[in-house]
């Protein structure tokens, strides 16, 4: 298995876990897994910027970063209730 394949598998696993915890309401854990997925996706783009799926990886990483921001905002709003 190549480094890219390993990173892709990791990113998928992290994203799956993030979504699972997100749905369960475990915001902090979901954020951590979303961040791990982002890191793996961006590392893939860093290693192989000309890969045919690089743009897809960047788009997914951006979507996960947006979800992290949304969850962080939710956490802050719950603290102030």
C-alpha cells in the first residue's frame, strides 16, 4: 500500500468517526476527528499536488474545516446559555 493509499484510508476512517460522533452529539470528539481527516487530506495534496483527485481532497478538507467552525460555534453558544 502506498503512502497516498494509507493516508486516504486514514482520512476516510477519521471522517467516518467524525460523522459518527457528530451525529451522537459528541462535539469535542467529532472536532478532533474532523481535524485529523483535514490533516490527512491536506498531507495527500502536499505529497501529490498533481494527483487527479487533489482538488476533491482540498474541497473535502475545506468542508470539514467549515464543519469544525460550526461545531466550535455551537460549543461556544452552549457555554453561554
